[in-house]
């Protein structure tokens, strides 16, 4: 069954200490990756810090990209056309499982070190951001990479052929632009509805 649903990959460089350490190894411009279900980025999920002011405790998170940590970050946003409705809902199902059991999951810092030393350190209850996002697509039957999820880095998403780049720049600017477009669309719809009502009442 076909659908026109889209998924979005958000790559960011937030400038945190962990991000800078990862960047020293990967040399990639972005070192955090998240998945989103809408172009406005209202539903964004990843593995990262549980509390913005506490970098120590990490796990599965629904991210608030209006927080200053993200708002001032450089980013790249990629779009994936998900033509298979069953695959799309498997993505939803997979993330829902994490939402319902989020206290059971931890940040896979050991796995991150494993990437640096080319050692497969995979744990059932722990993920780092790129491992998590890659595992979503693997589970859903939309594998983006030929290598194991535990070796996927944020930079790998930049080279995935099925992803289309739709924006790069400051994340705060993107959010402002999307917000303005949403308001304009709402105003247009209201005006169009009013014009149709006026035309109807003339008969």
C-alpha cells in the first residue's frame, strides 16, 4: 500500500563537550542525529541528554528544539519519502515502544567508544543517537546502510542516497521560517473560507 508520508532526519552541531569530542574523531560537520515526523520538527526523537542542563544522564528523549541548545545550533535537515505505509507505521510502532519504556533505556557511551576503536559493543537497552536512528530504519524494513547500526555515525546520513537535503543552516532560522509559513497558510485558509461563505450567501 502506498502513502505520501514523509520522515525527516535532523543533523545538528550543538557544540556540547561530547559533540566536540565526537567531532575530533569523525571530522563531520554534524555530530547529533534525530528523527522527526513533520517538517515543523514538533515530533523529534533521539538518544541524548535527558535534562538539557545535565550532560551526564542520557537516554531516549523527545527533543525540544526550541531550547537554546538546539535553537543556536547549525543543522542539516533531510527528507525521506516513505511510500510504504506499513514501513511508516513500523517506524511509529518502534518509537512508541521506546516512549512507553523510556526509563529502561540508557545512552550507549561504551558503544560510542566501540565505533572509535572498531569494536562492536551492542547492548539491548542502550543506544547512541546515530545507532538509534539507524536501528529505526532497519527494524522498519527501510535500511539506509549496509553496515551494522552500531557502526553508523551521524555523518553517514549525509551520504544516504535515499535522503534528500531540504535545509542547511541555523536551526532557529529554519523554525522561524516554518512558523511563518504555517501562519500564512492558516490565514490563507481562513480568507478562502470567508470568501466561499460570502459567495454562497449571495445566492
